[in-house]
C-alpha cells in the first residue's frame, strides 16, 4: 500500500499519534484532512502542514459525523483512506460509580469509527487501492484494571476490524489495525513511551510493506507471551 497522491482522513489528527500520522503522510505526498474538536489546534496545524484540510467536529455526536462526507467531497472529491484514530481513555473504578457521560467514551472509541466506515465504505469500494485503518490498543487484546470501558471499546473495535477484513478481503479496500504500545502523547495512560513521530514512521513503513495488524514494542512482545503463558500474563495484568 502506498500513500502518494492518496486522499486521507485522519480523525483526531491535531495531537499525538494522529498529528504524527498527518506529518508523515503529508511528507509522503498524500493529501491529508484531519478532524478534531478544538479550532485553535486545527488552525495551528494548518501553519505546520500547508494545504491540509481541517474540520471541526465532535465525533462523539453522531449528527456531527454526517457533515464530514459532504465537506470532504467538496474539499477533496472524497477520500481513499480513512484513519480512525481519535480515542480517549477514562480511568475509573465501578465500585466508586461511573463517570458522568460515560457513554461518550463508547461513542468516540467505538460508535464513531463504525459510523465512519458505514459512511465512507461505498466510495472506498469504488476506488482502487483504498484502506480503512483503525487505531485500537494493546488493551484490545487484554484488559487492564483501571479503564474498563476503554478496554471494552478497543477490543470491540479490534474484532469489528478483523471481521470486516475477512468480509472485504476480495475487494479494493484493505482493512488495517494499528495496536499502539505506550506512546508519549497528552492522553497517554502513563509517563514515558515511544516518540509519536518515531511510532508513526514505523507504522507507515509496515503498512507500505503490506502488514495488516501492526503490533510494535511491548504490544508485540505481550501478544506472544499471551499465547505462550496466558495465566501468567493474566496474573500480571490484573495488578496493573
Ligand atoms: N498514546 C498512547 O500511549 C496510546 C496507546 C494505545 C492506543 N492509543 C490510541 O491511539 C489513538 C490516539 O491517541 P493519542 O494518545 O495520540 O491521543 P491524543 O494525543 O489525546 O489526541 C486525541 C485526538 O483526538 C481528538 N479528539 C478527542 N476527542 C474527540 C472528539 N470527541 N471528537 C473529535 N476529535 C476528538 C483530539 O482533539 P480535540 O481534543 O481537539 O477534539 C486529538 O486530536 C487513540 O485511539 C488512543 O486510544 C494511544
């Protein structure tokens, strides 16, 4: 899969991993559009990446998502690659109660990528060498103790991605999943982690090599240990 001259929509492209994807893909000759909520961050991105299309939208609101297709049709004539990257992680313990508007996390992490697939798939199917790239997490494969809805939404998106990859395997649409390790971004669960630009370059290079399930660093290592010693991994993870 190559990115030159492809029209790409990146959700949550103003910060962290999404912003790094926007920079790497622009350098590769793709026409990039990003969407996020904060206008200032979108404006700032326009000065960093000239020619980038920016759209302000709250993806946790289904009504707002509908406008994206029209805007992108007008600005770029549609898209070839959809990158569902925007996501958030709320940490809470159910014994202390659920956070207010907990359903927004489900709407952003799961409903929005599914709805964007529904909206854009018809045009992706009509074009040559298109792709849907869903960003999940290592927590899509195993849960942690601190963010139950995050783990639930990411594992749901993981299986949605795998299932539609099988459905679309004879079509022009490649279905790719990126399972990031800890990456140094404003919303990372812990301190430290990989530099977002280094991470984005590794991911894009693996996609160019034809990989469809991208596991890097500790996610790659843990998924191997999970298969070999599931009980040990379970015991370790429940303490994290
Ligand atoms: N960083 C990590 O260690 C890590 C590890 C595993 C998986 N991931 C996954 O990687 C993806 C990117 O994470 P990140 O750490 O790069 O996040 P980030 O730096 O916090 O960036 C999140 C982006 O999403 C946008 N966004 C948030 N809520 C939104 C909403 N309701 N509607 C539209 N846009 C919204 C934000 O812009 P606005 O706030 O302006 O809307 C921002 O552009 C997420 O799916 C995350 O779960 C990250």
